C-alpha cells in the first residue's frame, strides 16, 4: 500500500515549563514554534492546562497570531477551555483527560463512559470549524465511540508502547497500536499518535501506514539541550521519513 505523508506536530509545552521555572520571558515558546517551522514541523501543538503550569493564555494568543503553521490546541473538556478555543479558533482541538495532580496526560479519554459529557464539546468545536481530535488509548471500543460521537480525528496514546521494555510486552503494545490504527481507518477517522516518542521509538510507529500525524514534545525539548531544537527536530523528521519510506510510502505532502 502507498502510505500517506506523515506530518510532525511539535509540542512546545516544555519550552514554557523551563520559562516558568524562573518567570519572565525566556525561553519563548513562540520562538520555539518558529524554529520548529524552519526545521520541518507541519504543525504546532500546545496544551493549555487548567493550572497553566506551562503554556499560558498569552502563549495561545501569540501562537494564534504570530505563527503560520496550524495550531493544535490540547484541552480538557471544560467550559473554560471551550470558550478559549472558540475565541482563538485553532486549526484543531485535541480533547485530553486532565487530572490536576498528574505529571503528564496519563491515559486516553474514556469516550465510552464519558460520551454524554464529551458530545456537546465535540459538536461546539466542530460547528466552529475546528477539527476535533480525541486522545484515546489504542482500544477498539474507544475508537467506535469516537466515531459515533462525530470526531474527525483520533490520536492514539503511544505511552504504553514507548515505556514498555523490549520484548513481548513491547510487541503486544505495538500490535494494539497497529490494530487501532487499522480500525480508525475502517471507521473513517483520521489517525494521529503521540506521547513519549523518542528517536528510538518513533520508527516503528511511523511505519504504521494509516497514521498521518505524530505529536512529539518532551523528548525534543530535552534533546534540544544537547543538540539544539532545530537539529533535534530535523533528526526526528528524518527518522520518520526514512521509516515511512522503508514501509512503502513516498514523501509527498
Ligand atoms: N499528544 C497528546 C494528546 C499529549 O497530551 C502529549 C503530551 O502533552 C503529546 C502528544 C506529546 O507527548 P510528549 O511530550 O511525551 O512527546
């Protein structure tokens, strides 16, 4: 099968984490977004959390006005975040679960049991022309509910795969990702993936042909300390492209 172009969304949350460690303006996540654009990113992703621990309202405002790449706003399904999304009109909104004390997004959304809560958010965002994505674990029941609720996109949580030790556990986690990506295609859902991806784990995920976008943040910002953000993103981009080409696709946007 000729696989599709694989987009890279660069998540700049942790540039803001470093900035916030001291307050002030440095390092600037908007500058990171510009660097990402120059290094081959296809989109910018930012998570405005309820506690504003990294990205701020002002960052979302500037990213919306100053960056040419499409903005993917990660957000919890709350009234406050919906109002912010409708005010800025990002290209896409990815609904994620949010627990106040978690260090990062721990698991996917439970679309099956949260269906009635999530449905009006999916509708309001979609009606405003924002492409709605649901961050889910690679689980067919969740994908079925995502399709039924009217989401355009699912983003598969790759954290379990990335954290699994090499061997049977990792292979099983990979099989769940591949099966979920195939199920998304059957259900007519655009399939993205992300969380915890590194230079080492990206190749296998990039080779899954029905995934069309990867969102990667923490590793790239960490790697930027050693090699620079531009170089880290270019290397990630090259690994994605090589893996996809070897899996049978051509790079054509
Ligand atoms: N996708 C979603 C929905 C996320 O919540 C995150 C983390 O903010 C990512 C992708 C990126 O994960 P990481 O920072 O581990 O690359």
